[in-house]
C-alpha cells in the first residue's frame, strides 16, 4: 500500500490502471533477474522477451476497465518499472491524461 500525505494512493490505482495502458514501450524489463522474470507467465511476455506483451498499448496482464476498476494480474511478480510509477508523478499524469482522467494531487 502506498501512503502519502495521509491519502491512500493505492486506491487511486485500483480505479485507474492508465499507466498500464499508456504505451507498449512502458512495461519493459530492466534490472530483473532471470529468476524473477521466470515467474512471469510466458504468455504475458512479448516475442522479444524484452517486456510485457501488449495488446495495442495495453499490457496483457491488466485486468478490468481503465478509469473504472483495474488490477494487475501478476502484481506480486510485476516488472520493476511497474513498481516505480507512483500516483501523482509525471508519468502518472501523462498516462491519466491519455484517458481523460484528472491529475492526482499528492500535496
Ligand atoms: S496512472 Fe497513476 S493512478 Fe493510475 S494506475 Fe498508474 S500510478 Fe496509479
Ligand atoms: S505488469 Fe501489471 S503493473 Fe505492469 S504494466 Fe502490466 S498490468 Fe500494469
């Protein structure tokens, strides 16, 4: 759970998911070990083994409807880049804008 300024920001993500549908170039693998990557189901990994498989710009592990209710289907083993996008940061704002969602104010 992410807590910032007393707001439960993880609940923002559960009704959002925009960063998981922003670009097929976003959910890329980076510093994960081979052991960590092996935990991600093969069907959800792209052909080049360089990141998550996407349908258009949407990560194939994303469940639900963006802007309504979403969840990561591989939350416990998701790539590092997915752990660094924080509600209210610049990437979050870009992604939310794409889907017509308001920017999250954290201060
Ligand atoms: S775009 Fe922001 S609020 Fe939406 S899921 Fe990503 S980090 Fe959470
Ligand atoms: S792996 Fe999970 S957190 Fe990462 S982009 Fe896909 S759905 Fe989102």
